[in-house]
C-alpha cells in the first residue's frame, strides 16, 4: 500500500474508500469489506449522513481483528453550517461520536462557503454567511484549536482555490495538510496541483471516476463521461483491467491521494488493487492529454442571485 507523508509528518494511504452516497444499510458492509481487502483509509463527512454506519463497519472490522484503529486513516469534513462556534465544536463532536472514535486522522473544511447554523442547504440569500461575515481565517483558527486539543491529528481543506489557500496560510500558524478537490483526466487540476505543491500540500482527488452524482442526468445533457473515454478504454484493454483501475492508477502515479467510492464488494477490491499498478510514461502522457476543463461538481449550487458567492471567487478564475 503506497503512502504519502504530509507536511505535518503524518502518513496517509494514497488509496482510500469514498463514502458519499453509500447508503446506511450498505456502507457498513462496504467499510468492513474494504478493510478486509486492505484499505486503511476511509473518507467521510458530516453531510454524508452515514458516519454512524461507517463507524459500525469500522468497529466490526476491529472487533474481528482485521485491523487496529491506529492503522486506519479516517477523514471527516466540517459542513458549511458550522464555520463558527458553537456549531464548530458540536459538529466535530457529532462526527467523532458517529464514527465511534476519539480522534480524527484528518479534518477538512468541506467548502470555502458558509451557511447560517442549522441550514444544511440554503434556498435564500440570508441563509448564507458572506466571506466578510464568516472569514476563512477564523474557521481555520478553530481547526488549529481542534488540532491542539487533540481531537484531530491533521487539518486540511477541500474545494479550496489557490487564493483561499494563500489566505489561510497568510493568517494561520499551521498550513493545510491536504486540499481535497475534484480531479480526474477531464479535470486534472494541473495549476492547483502546482500551486499547492509550493506549500507541500498534496491534492486528494475526489470523484476520480467522474462522480456518482446524477450520472444519468449528465448523460441526458450530453456531458462526457470519463469512464467512457476511448483512450482510457484502450489503455485498460492493454492492461487487461477495468477503466476505473486505470483512472485510479493514473491518480496514484501522478502523486495524488485518491478516494473512489464503491459499495460493491468486487469493485471495492479492484479499486484498491489499482493502487499497485504501473502505467508506462506514454500512457500517463496520453491520459494527461485528455484534460478538457470539465468539472462534474461545478459549485453552481452555492452561487447565483440567491447567494453572496459567485463562481469566479469560488474557483479563482
Ligand atoms: N470534498 C468534496 O466536496 C467531495 C465531493 C465529492 C466526493 N467526495 C469524496 O470522494 C469520493 C468519491 O467521489 P464520488 O463518490 O463523487 O465518485 P467516484 O468515486 O468518482 O465514482 C463513484 C461511482 O463509480 C462507481 N464505481 C466505483 N468503482 C467502480 C468500478 N471499479 N467500476 C465501475 N464503476 C465503479 C460507483 O458505483 P458502486 O458504488 O455501485 O460501485 C459510483 O457510482 C466520495 O464518495 C466522497 O468520499 C468529496
């Protein structure tokens, strides 16, 4: 199992299990099975609404002697409605309790976007908190305090553009250990990868297979699926493996952390095995060349007339 050393000295396994849209009732088995086949990294979030069930799967594996708690890297994320106190501490404690653990290995600010407490998805302007009302450095200070209190080992961010990273680093005392963002061959994040590398911050690639979200609707709108890409299909045929495995192997080989989601036992196992594959330099190059600026999770749901946020500020372009 390949690992990366973070800028705070802790190690993170490069392939982890995603849990977004893994339903309660299936996610328990997915987590236990993932740990059985060798995963030691599980990606969670308060907003996924299934941390309690992830905790059940983790406990089952520990009770059966599959792994020890200290061998598993567990990430959770602070939702947008808890950027200030008292919601921050309440939300972190809920994640810890749900997962049934004393300390998170990594805690991320889920988005550089803030909502009024108790609002999980705003519908009106006044349900948001603007950047001025909820400055990112203030939220980062709470992350640093949680780290100092020992509730979380590493702290990082998610969906942050380079200017958000600079703002946090310029005002904080600890740099983010990770930036988790959408990343796959159609949106390879080369500029952000380079900007973060200057601070020794690796990217965690989410939606590495093109995302589970609304794939049917996307197909209806004619939005290309990276899983159907002919170049990737050709490379998969050469290796006698699945397209998903090539996408995961590419992500690992270019130095990102990657967290494919699956609730299917066979796919969970094959995705993990992909972390040990080797692609030739020409194959890596051919996949790099597929970049087409296509974000599947485009952030429009947090922007527009009913929000103080806009896409240019959100993504920094
Ligand atoms: N920080 C953020 O804002 C953010 C946003 C999105 C996602 N994430 C994290 O990243 C994780 C992964 O992203 P994602 O869930 O959007 O999508 P993804 O991992 O790109 O794709 C998941 C989809 O691919 C299918 N799949 C998995 N392995 C496969 C294989 N070997 N062959 C064919 N199909 C396969 C899954 O179905 P089955 O389950 O049926 O296998 C599911 O429909 C999430 O679960 C979450 O933990 C974070």
